[in-house]
């Protein structure tokens, strides 16, 4: 079916389908003014909705229904096997190893060939900050300097009580 707004009855606001839906919404939703000044006559689409597609938590009644629906459910052995994480001691070891340390190639020893390729690929590359000077005006630099006067640098070994 075409999604053209003029031919598709689901997208055409004046189609019989849309008019029926509009009337159903007006009839079923409790709001004070059924015909607001905008002329649309529709409440905001998500006002008062609860459930799967909203951020509101499930009500106690809904939670009970979900619980009842899941009671007695029999899982296959394959489903149970998928739920067993980690599956073995080897898997535990692998998960432990992958979660250790920095993942950004720190400490990786690259071959001479790889280093040469990286070097060649960066030839002619202009750094993002090349030629960037005068970011702050003299007036701004003076204000920053004045605001920082009297502060003790973080690396001078002083305790919190020594700061002003």
C-alpha cells in the first residue's frame, strides 16, 4: 500500500478511517473540553496511556497478569542452556580476561611493517589545531588570570584545609 498522504486512508486526516479513530478517541478519553480552540478536537496522543510504550512502570495488576501468564512455562533445554552464562570455566576465564585493562590498544607491540604503514598513512595529515592562535582576547586572558590569582595549584601537595 502506498504511503502517499493523499491516497492512503491511514494517513489522510479526512479519510473515513481517521475520522472514526478521532471520534473513538474523543468518546473514550475523559477530558474537559472535547473541542479545543485549535479545532483538532484530539487530546495529546500519549496522555494517560500506560503500558509497554510509555515510561510509566507496570501497575500491580498488570504485574500480576504477567506473572500468571509466565507461571508453568516450560523452557526447552536449548533455552535453559542459553541462560547459563558463563557456560564453563574456560568461558569465565575468557570473560575475565576481556574485562581487564584498557581496550584502546595500549601496550600492543606493533611490528616494524605495521608502524611503517601507520606512519605513511599519516604523512601530509594536518593536525586539527594547526594555526589556531588567538582563541582568547587579551581582555579575556586578563580576566582569567585575575580570577585564578591566589589559588594554590593542585600539584603543590597541600591539603584541603590549606586552600582558601
